């Protein structure tokens, strides 16, 4: 009698489990599931944008950029967002906006909308990478383009014959992926002086 009751309980449990699985399968919205798969198919891994081999190609692209708020003239200095690839005005009051009681420059405002207040930009004036981890903090490092001697942009020669260093760019990318930018700015706030860090954050 006892063994018979155990077998019946097992069969009943299996039947209940099968019914639950069947109900769960029936509850799946096939069209919604396929739509989700299609949507996620376009998502890429966390990485910065691909940059052209030659720095001059970025300068050519920037020469065609027009400020969305200025209807005459051209913006002389631009930066490219390394997270999404958009060109933005740089060191300019044209796209300055207000958040709360403070005014912020175009790079800050772009980062606010693009990546949640963590901006990574390549400035095309001096080929520097600008980190904007907060709207009130900012920090420059050398860009990923170097000359044939492995040196970066030289202001005194205005050397445009620069090519991309995949190794340097990968280091910059890993700093972003590993969330090392905020600690970097915090460490350097003493060396540069916090006022300098804050000035960069507000100006750009």
C-alpha cells in the first residue's frame, strides 16, 4: 500500500510539473521573444568606437561639421565622442546649457545625454583625450595618434601626420571599460589642483 501511494505521488508530481512547463511554454509570446532577440542582436560589446588609421581623416570629417545652433560661420574646434562617434563643439559657448544653477559646455551636455555624465572625447585641436567623469571634473591625457617616432601631437610643429596606435587606444578603452576614469581624476585632483580639474569640467 505504501509503495503504491509513493508511485502515485511521483506520477502526480511529474504530471503537475509537465503541466506547469506546458503552461509556461504557452504563455511565451513568440513574436515578442523574436523581437527581443532581434533588438539585442544589434547591441555591441562595451568598447569605444573604431577610429580611422590616419588622424587627418578625422580632421577632414570635422571640417564638414556644422554647429546645430549657429546658422553662420564655422566652429573652429571640435571633439569626437569616443563612445558614440558624434562630433560636438569644443571650447565654445554656442552649445552651452544650464543644469540646475550651473552652465556647462557642449561636451558635458553631450555626455549627459549620451553616457550618463561620463564623457570620453578626442579633441581634434591637439589630439588629446578628454575625460569628463562628472560635470564638475575633467582631465586630459595624450591621444591615441602618434608620429613615426611614436610621439604624440606636437603643438610647436602642428604635426598632422599621425597614425593610430592600437595599443594606446586599447589602454584608453580599458580605462573606460574597467571604470578607472573617475579614480584617475580623483588621484590627479591634488597634483593639478582641484580648481584646475573643476575648471576643465565646467568649461567643456
